[in-house]
């Protein structure tokens, strides 16, 4: 999913450490309560059809699929107690555990989880045009034809319930990363009897009783812009690995950046994201100098999108049609977009969140993180750099590693802009180019970030050339014209830093496929046009060529090194195009915490592993704040154990080939 997840840019994180008066830690009854906050209400609970993290952050804690991740990132059985794959890599067979059950929101047993529930789930996703279908539509045999209406009988699709305990998938081509897809909602089960009984009321956002539960938690309440509450599922098959009894999340608009630390000090919640730019930070730093830890960078990528085909101008500072036309033409010019990419001081941008000392800890220079995959002794970033330098001298000295700004260069920005201006003036473009950029007016850090971007860009290029017009809007309206816009017609912006991406599975395609102009799920969110519409702007910027590169990479199924090399070529093209400009990761931020370090499930992709506390199974709490020394020792120990555990898991894979 788009968490997969397409992510709304958060002032803190998607679920941000925040403000809650409820008690965290141990209660008088001996219960453990985890208190935290969230920033975006889900528009539904439909884990089968959603593509948004706001939903997945909730449903991933209450719905289990076939597999999940352990704390070292290995895939371990969940609803499936065992699995096998055929010698040719095309057939995956899963044995459903007999103690897997469906429960109501009140914890009452409803039915057993059966193989047919997975068939029903995928059919429902296909029939209802799930936003996450792109994950599996070309993977499962016959599914693409069914979705397109070329085949009307779902029994011809490559998913079968062999019996109550056995579900089998037949793929079009081998996918070594297939199991990582099984952690996603689009492949999750649903009980057909319950689904039918609910009708159009299935998975309503404010009604916990509108779905069934087979996971570690039950959703007890969801009040918009107020709270989300979970309770441990007392009958869950793996309840011994569920250490938190209750989870209480409170809505926070990100406005008062002092409050998280203050509430943590009073014992109000279990963790706190710290804001080095807040007024109270010096005092917090003094009091908790031994307890401030920086989380490792995860695989999420926040970015700045460029709207190459803007249609809506409800929120704009442009006063004439000529200004609108001039901006459109400018954003279609690669040199102009590169001038934007090189002209933004991204260290100053992220310092509005992490302060000067921690600003670089968040920085990301590639859409696909440079260490996401490796081939032939090189990480993905190194493969990309080899391709990127062939596009021009401007890329020769660019460092693509994380945690440093490899893009900011006023000299390069001015040089690229000079080339763009000459070409654009020949097209009759008027300067300065006005760029509308929406921001949530209630979030202090978001406003500060956009103001920082405006300052560095205008200082580099000159206000006689480029003006960033910040559109401060209510939170809901920002989401409506970016994250929640139903089509490109509703994407009302020129530049937007309101979204990001977290990968769905362990392959570069999980990033690079999403903006294919023919079927990409996020072309509207990142680039302002609807996929599959033969868009003229997409053609003009060369996205059809990009798609050919991505498709060619995806067709390489036998040699992983060649596959990654081809995806690196596509990433190099995307970087050179400057159509999307990466800025930062979700994690890498200072925090105070009572979470026992590295007890969370871990993965760089999917819905069942995270480096942030979005999942609560396996998580443990301690009574006192974690010290930086404790955290470092735990991290060192975890890294060593992870290496050994991953090696053993890799060796065990051979046992599943039948």
C-alpha cells in the first residue's frame, strides 16, 4: 500500500510523539498502556482497498495477513503457520493455522480464519478497484485480465483455496520478494458472511464494529480529530508476544512543539519527539541530557513534488492567466526544475525540525534510499551514481549518501536557471515565476520548513526570477488539495512537500513503479496528472521513456544484480529529471522514550515492520526513560543479532522450496 502508503507530510511523523493526558506505563491493575499521538484521521478502515498510511497505521495493528516481520526483519508466519514455494518460483502455498480466528470489536469469536477468506479479500479488492491493486495486479496470474474485464470469472485468477487450511497463489513470473507483499492489506483476508452483512457500511472510519479482527489488537474507538484507542485482543493466537494492554493515541495538530516533552516529563505518555527549535528545548536538553536518542533513518522518503499539469487555482497568488501559463511552462523545463532542486538548502529546511546539530541526520538524496538493496558488493546509491554522471557535469561531484546534503549548490542552481531562462524567454514566459506552495497553517514546523525553502530558493535565484508564494491553509484543506485529492483536478499547488512514500515490499520497483504514467498510483499526488490519461505534460517531460526503463527492469526476473542495475538506471533518470525532489526520511529525529530499544518488529518495507512505533505487537515498555548509552548498546547488540538471524533465515529458505 501507499504506506505503501502514500504518507501525508507530518509535522512530527505519521504517528507523532505528542500530547496525551492518559497514563502511560503500568497502571494500578498491572496493565501496560502505550500513549502516543496521530496527525491524520483515516477516511476509512478498508485495509483491502486503501492506499493511505492514515488507515494502514490503524488496520496493521488489528488485521494480520499471511506473514509478518520479526524484530530482525525476517519474514515469519502469521495467519500462515507454514509455507512453500515451487522450484520454478511461480507457486506459493500457505497453510493457515487452525487457531486463527475472527473476532468482533468486543472480542467475541465470530468465525475461524480460512483459506477462502484470502480469496474473498482479493476478489473484493479487485472488484472495488483497490488503490493498492498495483502491488499484485501484474504479479498474480489472471488478475490483470480480471481487473480489465477481459475475464469475468474470478476462479481463473491465480489464487485458490485448496481446502479450509490451504491457500495457493500462482504468479506470472518469479518474485523473490513475494512474501514481503503478503504483509500488505490488499492480500489480507476478509470473512465473506460478515462482508455481505455489512454492505456499504463495511470498514467505516468511525465505527470499530464495521470490521472483524484477527490481529493482536481490537480497535475500541476512533473519534475524528480527538483520539484512537486499542485494546489487546485477549484471544489472539500469539498473545504472549503482545506486551502492551492498551494503546491510546491523541490527535495533535503539531502547533505547540513544547508540549510533547512537557507531557513526557509528567508521565503522560510513553515517548516524545523533541523539537530542538522549540522554546523549551534547552531546558529539556539540560534535564534529559543522558536520555536524548536519535532513531536510525528508515526507508521512508519525504519529497517535494512538481505539478506539471496544474488545473485548479483556488489557492494561488497568481493574478493573471499569463502567470499561470508561465509557471506551467517553467515546471515543464528540466533545467528549471534542476535549478529548484539545487537551490533549496535542505539542511536549513530540516533544521526547522531537528535543529542545526541534528539537521543532516534526516537528509535523503534519492527517492529509493541508497542502502535499500545491494548488488555485486555495491549499494543501490553507488549503482545510481554510476548512471547519473553520464547525464551531465552537474552530477559528477554529487554525494547520494544519506544524512548529508548532496544536492544543495547555489552555483549549480544559478547555472541551470540561466539555461532555463534563455529557453523560456524564447517561449514568451514572463518572470518572475510564481510557485504556489500550500502548508498547514496550524503546524509550526511545517510553516517554518516552507519559509526556509522560500528563503533559500529566492536568495539563490533572486526574486526577480522566482517567487515562492506560501499558501497557509487549514489542515483539512491542505489535505484535500494534496494528500486526499481524488484526482489531478483537485491538486491545487505548484510545489508540494505534503507527501512522502514508504515502500511496500523489498524491491526498488515499490518506489519507482508508482509514478509510471500509464498505471502509477501517485502521479497525481507527486506530479499533478492522472495516470492512464495519455497526459501531454507527462509525455513532454519524458515519463514514457522512464516507464520503459522501469518495465525493462521489472522484466528481469532471473538475475537480481541485473535487475537492480536496471532500476538504478531508472532512478538516475528520475534524479536528473528533478520531477520529484527528495528531502528527508521519517526517522532520524531526537526523542525521549520508555520503549525498550529494538523490541519493535523491523522491516524496510511492508506493513508489518517499522522503525517507528506504528506497530505495537512485540513492543515492550520500561519504567524509566531510555538512556543514550542504553540505546547505543542495544543497537550494537541488535545489529550483531540481526546479522546472525538474517543469515540463518536465508539458509532456511531452501527448506521452503518444494
